[in-house]
C-alpha cells in the first residue's frame, strides 16, 4: 500500500514541534531552577565587588554602582602586613599536594575494596560490609580524640600524614558507593573473561574498571572537593603556618573585635572555589556522559 | 596409582579465591584495624567514664547513660533531629531525583546547567553562613522578597521564629543536593539504552519509561542515596552550627550532633559525648537495617 | 594503546611519589641552632593580630636566647585542647579568661606562682578584677593580655530627635526605660521603625542581666543560685520589653538589622539608640559610621539600688602555659615581657583597649583612639564589675542562661519558670561535677 508522502511529512513536522515544545518547557524549568541554585554564588560575586559599606546593606544591592575588581588583588595580598608573605600561593600549594595524595589513594583503594565486596565471595564478607556501613554511623566528634592520640603516638602530628594516609585504606562512603555501582554491571563479561582464563586481577583491570569510569570519576571529584574544603583536619593536625591549607587561610579575614572584611572574604572564597568549579566543568563528561558499553548495551 | 581428588582441587581453588578476595579487601581491613578499631573501642570505653580529654578517664559505669535519660536537652535535641530528618529526607530525595532526571535530558548547554546545580555544594563553610543568612533573612532576604513578589502575605521570619527555623534548614538542604545529583547522574548513564528503545516500541510515554525502566535500573543508587540520607540527616551538624552554634532561637535548631560536639569540646565532657554518640549509632543502625530490609524487594541489581 | 596506558600509569605513580616526597619536605621542621624556639598560639586576626605580632617581634629582636614562633589560628581552644591531651601543646596559649576554672580543674594549664615570684609579678601591679580572673584556688593560673569592660553606648542624635538632652543620658534603669519609650517609634501597622533600647541587642551578655540587678549566679560553694529573686527581677525587666513592644514586632525589627560588623549594624545605622557594648565599639564606629555622634556612660542601675552603680561586664584574654609544654621557663620569660608595662601598652594600644595594669603611662592616655578610654579603664575598678562564676561548668551554665533568655524573650515561659528550670538543671550538673571531682580525690 502506497504511503502518502504528505501525511508522513506532516507527522514528522508535528513530532518535531512537539519535541521543540518539550525542549522549551525543559529550558524554562532548568533556567528557573538554575537561578535558585545560583543565588549563593551570585551573592558571593556581588559582595566581592563591593566596597565594604555596601556589603551588608539592606535591602540588598545586587549590582554595585562601581565594580571594585581590586578587591581580588587586595584579598590575595591581604595578610602581607601580618604575615610578611603571600600565604595564598603557599596554602594553595599545600592544598593541591594533599588533593593529589588523597584522590589517588581514594580511587585506588576504594576500587579494590569495593570490588571485593561486590564481586568476590569470601567468609565474613557480609559482616564486614555491615561493619563498613556501621563506621559511618558513629558521629565524628566521638572518634576525633582517640584518633588524634593515635596519630600522636605515630608521631604524625604536625605533618600532612594524618590528612592523606588514611585515604589509601578505603573509606566507608566510597566503598558503599562503588559497591553499588559494581553490582549494576552485568556479570556476563566477567564470566566470559574468567572462562578465557583471566585472573581475578585481570578481570578487575580489564573488564570492570573501564566500565566503572563514571563512578570512579565521581569518587575522584568528591575526594578532591572534600580535601580542598577540609577545615577540621588541617586545623587539628597542622602546627606550622607554612603548612596551612586554603580553608584555614580563609579564617584570617574574620576578626573578632575588629570587623570582618566581607568583600575581601568573598573575593578570597571565590578564588578558592574557582579551581573546583573549573575542574567540575571540564571533567563532568567523564562521569556523566560515561562510556557506552557497545557490547552489551546497544 | 594416584587417584584424582576433586575435593582437594576444589578446596585449593576456593582457598585461592578467598586469598584473592582478602587481598582486594586488604586496604580496608588493614585501615580498619589500624585507624578505626582503637578509636571505636576507646570511645565505647569512654562512654562509661568521666573523661574530660585532658585527664585520664575515670570509670563511672552507666552514669552517663542514666544522666542522658534525665537530660532535658538530650531529648530536645533528639526530637529536633527527628523532626528535621522527617522533613529533610523525603524532601531531599524528591528534589535530588527530580533534578537528576531533569539534568539527564538532552537539552543544549546541559554541561553548563549541571555545573550551576553543583556549584553551591562547593562553597566553603564560612561563606555559606553569610549567604544563608542573606537568603533567609525575614526582612529583606531573597526568599521572602520572592515570596512577597508572589503575593504571599507575611512571609515567615525564617531565622528568628522557632517554628520556621527547622523548615528553613530543610530548604537549605536543596543547595547541597549537588552531590547526590551527581551520583544519580553517573548511575543514569549505566541504564542500558536498549531498554528505553524497547519501551518506546511498546508506546510508553516518558512517565512510564521513568517508572518502569529508569527507576528500577537506578534502584541500587537510589538505595545508596537514601541510606546516606538517613545517616547524614541524623548527624546534621555543619549547616546549623554555622548559622547558630547554640541552636537559636530557643534551641529550635539545636541538633543532636551539635549538643554532642558541645559536650565533647566545650563542656569537656567527652565521656558523656561518647555515650551520646553510641546511642545515636544504635538508632541509625536500626533505621538503616530497616531501610535495607524494606528495600530488598524493590532493589534490582543488574549484575546478578 | 598498551604503551600509552603504561606511560600514563607510571606518570601517575611518579606524581604521587613526588607529592609524598614534597609534602614530607614541607612539614619537616628545620631546627635552627641558637635560640630556644617556643610555640605561641593565639586567636586573633587583622589589626589585633598585628598588635601581638609587634610585641612578639620586639621581644625576639631584644634578646637572642629565646625566639617566639607565633601561630594565629581560629578554634584556638579546640586546637590547644587536642594538642595538650595529645602531649604536644604549645608553650604559650592565648585562651579565654572566663574559662580558667575549667582549664585548671582539667589540669590543662600550669600554675605560674613560682615564675611570678621569680620575675616580680604580683597582684598589686594589676587592677584587682583582672588579676582575679586568672587566680583560682590559691594559684595564679593565667595572666591577662587584653582586657575589656562594657558601658552604655548611646546615640546623641537620636536623643535630640526625641526631645531628650543628649548630654544627660539615663542613670537609672527606669530612666533608660522611659527614654527608650520616647525614642521608639512605630509606623501605622505597628512595625517598629526605631528603638530606644533592646536587651537582645547585641545580646552578647544575656547571662549577666541578673548581676545588673544585684543577683548572683553561684554562692561560691556548692549552690547554684540561678533563680535568685534578683535574677528573676532582671529577667522580668527583660521580658517587659517583649510585652511592651510585642514579640513579633521585635523579631521582625531585629531581623532587619544588618551584620554586626557593617554600617548596617543596628547601633551604627541609627536603628537602636542605646546598647550595652564593649571597649572595642569605638573601633567599629570609626570604621563604619565615622559621622556618628555618640557617648558612653556606665550602664544604669535600678533606682532602688544605687549601690549597684557602675556595674560593668568585665572580660579578658589570657596567656597560659599548658601542661606538658616543652619550654615553660622560656615561655614565661616571654609572658613576663607581655605583662610588663612596655609590652602591655604596645599590645593594648594596638588593639585599642585599655590595660589591665595599674600603672599607665601618660602617652597611653594621650594617644588612645577611643575617646572614652578612661571610662572603660575606670569601670574595671568598680566594685560592681561583673565576671562569670569561676566554676568548671561555666560554659554549659552560660549556654543555659542564653537559652532561658531566648525563651522569655519569645514569651515561651515566665522568668520564674525559665530560671527555675535552669536552676534545677545546673544544680544537678554542678552536683555531678563535684561528685566526679571527689571520685578523683580532688574534693573541694
């Protein structure tokens, strides 16, 4: 039976319009939600470009009459009177070092451990997993002091070691996360590889890891963020101003009885979170636009 | 003639299997024994002691626990925490899942949108305090300005009115949705495309597709976020502590972990704090086990 | 593909190893031969930090036996606590005066009596209230750094606008209440536009109101006296403001206040005409509202209690030597310098406060930026100087009182109810505290 080309064309046009309409509505919703989410950041940016007396004005001034771009330079050089040098670069270097060490440690160790929980059978596995979960349920202040005593006994206080060495031994949150991910991966590929005589390590490296790249990227990103913003750890374990991290550095803009320089604090905060924003923007492909498994999925 | 002994071969294989598994799990096992065991056991011991951190602990048996039972503030913070969890967990769940589904659609500029939604969870605590005070300010806060523009009469004084401070915190949780959303997004990538195509062929609309394809395939991740939500909201600390360390007004946002922290580090009653910690642990454990049990029937693990 | 992966993996390994090596290098202390290095942890930032830094630099340059390594860190109590418990405390720590009892009961700090005798430091060199804060159970545990007193700050322009004499601020609480009533204005809907006085602004010493009415929080021994009739009277006075002006109206008005440290501060922006504030307020006025016409006088007293005149909340920052410090002798050498007239005036001038010492140079008075500095210094001598009870449970007691203040301001409870509850709770905590001390063989 012959198909009327006109009706086919009409059908296609209608589908296209419906698609456009849907896209329009989606865009609207996205933009509305985006504004809500952008509020904190916009306010931070706006404050960072104001003069001090405008920062807390009510009703709030969103766009200051004059953009004080020099605030960024001032924030960067802020402590040069008190500390004699520019701490930002040093704090940034320290923070970056810690991030490298924690991210590498977390990805490596948690992938290994999660694989054991997700794909291997061994006696005590389920009890161990319950223990893993249980460790997340103990509030942090309770463990802080004995942990500090432990690190002190090792002689690690005043060094960076308490801040990155534990990352190489797995952490409950990521073990749980990766275990859930690994369990969503179909077992057929691993079975096939096993039949081919591949060792468990081989299966792990060549079959599971590549499939888990999105999840591993998430682990890396979260660890980076966590270390970059970590305040309590550096506060307790670092003893020398030269070893401080960025989050500790931000505290210097707040003065008890002298008044906080809000505009400089916001400028500094913006500079501190900038690397993370850039990192996220450029790496989101890794964990969001993942890697389609052509063999099984399509 | 040496007979072939299948059992021994199997036990050997099995032994190798177990050793391999233990090797894989060894980082955690070692880490737990070295970094976790001592603090865990120590804190249990401390919960039965009068311990101020600065001096050696002195055994007092169940005193801490009985004192907690009679401590009004303990009950206040516990109730506050539960109310907050009741609000924040479902609300957070709905918001993060919806956002993730929204951010998974094929719309132009999605990379930018996703970055925007992720941004607030990057802010350092010191900046957040001021930002939130700005948004939720009863007089000129952004939220109330918007509500007034929508002709809502008498928008509440979020920060000053004890009836609205907990809802304010629940709302505030939206901005830290970024983490959970990212996890959902990563999980959404692993939903096999053929399933969607099959659903299309069956004439399913997007609601049906979401309900019958997306959600089941995503269920392990949903379970993860749900459990992390339970564990997290019951231990809520940073946000309220940054807004008001004493939980004002009138302790309306004074939560369990805040009282625990104050007891540990400000009142120098670490033993008391440890007792609080282990009580909370038991509560969270029970709730998590319940969640896991209930979810057993609903979670679909694609890999098995 | 294999080669690329291999290179990639080795590169990563190299980066990680390099990071480990570098991080170790950064944190390895390089001990310099020569002077003894002592660690001094302080809590200040900004110009306050600068003031102490000047003192430290001067000291370091003036001799070559001892070098002070100054570390400014927030969360100082937490950090010092952990370090002391862990056995590697700083040699000198800058902590908070009101918590001396807690530190001492915990054996966290060393008694300084022997050192004081050695360096000739004694009570008669200090304004008594400041010396007493660091003196506990017969020992000197802490010496003051920067002191503080509070006074009634009032806005002269707002006084004039309300038809009051700006040079005749209130002397009694009743006068202040009626002046406040004259200055407070509301609009047609009952919203407050201007307030004469609000007990909750700034709300930093809500535990102290009882003292202004002659009440006490502790009998000095084993009885907590939170619901002392004068304390109840004080809280009734606080609640009278909520009753007179309305809880919601006050709350709404309060939420319209800008941040303390900004030109939108309630006092600086002409929203509140009178408030209890400290010696540092002049800094904020100069920074954010230089055109403000203001004055400071002692906080008013109840008309029937003229014996309570010149009441003022008193505070100080202190220097202590934590238990287990590696170089206590050298630490005290530095502390002695800070406590000398030269060191102290350098510090207190830099922080724009008055000094805790009796001897003050003419230069100090002449150059001080706070026009009312003599008033703040004189108030420290008053027999009605208010300090928190020197008991180990003070932090918790203070928090309870703050909460009670909130409850009565929100009209959730009557003053009697709220204070009875505080009394019951804190008496229980104090009994338990003493019981635990006895268990350790440290009966009082």
